[in-house]
C-alpha cells in the first residue's frame, strides 16, 4: 500500500511549498549566505547546459528551423515595408522555407547528382588554378 502520510514538505500543496521556499530564499539573502553566481560560474553552467541540450539533434534541428523561419519572416516584412510589392507575375510571397521544401520534394537522385557535379566542378577549378609541376601541399 502506498505511503499516504500527510506529513512533510513533499506532501504539501505546491503553493504552500513555494511560499515556504520563497521565505527561505529571502532570509538567506538578508543574512548574506545565499549563493550568487559570478559571471565565470554562470558561463560554465551555461556551457554545460548547452552541451547537454545540443546532444539532442532532433531538438537542435527543430529550434534551428524555427529560428530560420522567424528570421525569414522578419526579413520579408522589412523588405515589404521598404518598397511596395511588384504587381507582375513574380511570386514574392513564398518564403525561402517554402522554396526549399519544393526543392526537397524531388531530392531523390538529383541531390546525389548535384553533389557530384559540385565536387567535379570544384576539382576542375582546383586543377585550373594550380601551377604546372607544383603540388598543392
């Protein structure tokens, strides 16, 4: 049978717990024994937390995508405020995310072939710029 004691801090109502903890914090600050982070301690703690969060690649991908969308919307609204939208048939309303999604829809074999084309063109540029008889290293 579960222990259903009505005694102790953990069995209290959460608002009552918060009230007691708040009183303790105020008393510690008044007494001068409360811990206050130095900038170095805060830096170390922040780095430690950042390392922990960044291990979750799916989470990092999600927040990066949200940041990109936010930045794109801000940039788009800024450009719309500076100049009126063109009246021609150009699609300026689509965000960069939507255009990237369109490219990703047919990314099967074309993605691999475009990577290969880029690496080949990079190799060709390197050959053209190197001097004859000289090594790149």
